C-alpha cells in the first residue's frame, strides 16, 4: 500500500492532477473546434462520426480511437490525455479534412 500511496501523494501534490486534467480537456476542446462533433465537448472525450473509409485510413496513418455505437453508426470516441500535444490534435484534424 505504501507504493500505491506514494503515487497518489505525488499526483495530489501541487495540483498535478488538476494540471493534467486541464491539459487533456484543452486538447479535447481544440479537437472539438476542428471537427464536427456529435455532442458538446465537456471533458477530455470527443464524439464524432467517421465514414468507414475515413476511419480505416486514419487508423492506417496511426491514429487510434474507439467505435461508439451508442451514438449511431460510424460514431467514434476520441480520448485526449494529458500527454496529447497540440501537434497531434492538429495532425488528426488535418488528416480528417484531407480524407473527407
């Protein structure tokens, strides 16, 4: 338990968790501004619709995302983390625009 507690102590110290959350949420907001979203972006998750051809091409280029059938056919869930960079977000937006 000490080892687990040490990680939490570092995570909670100096609001590291909050900085991480803000960074992930900002990346998702940036992504949401660049893509047509299915739902408002309220956290670090963005829901979009990609045609199967576009989804396959994006995956072939190395982008990762999850199918999310809860929002209908071809719906996808994009998740941003605290390590998601603006360059990565911009690259995905550019790839989607190029492929659609």
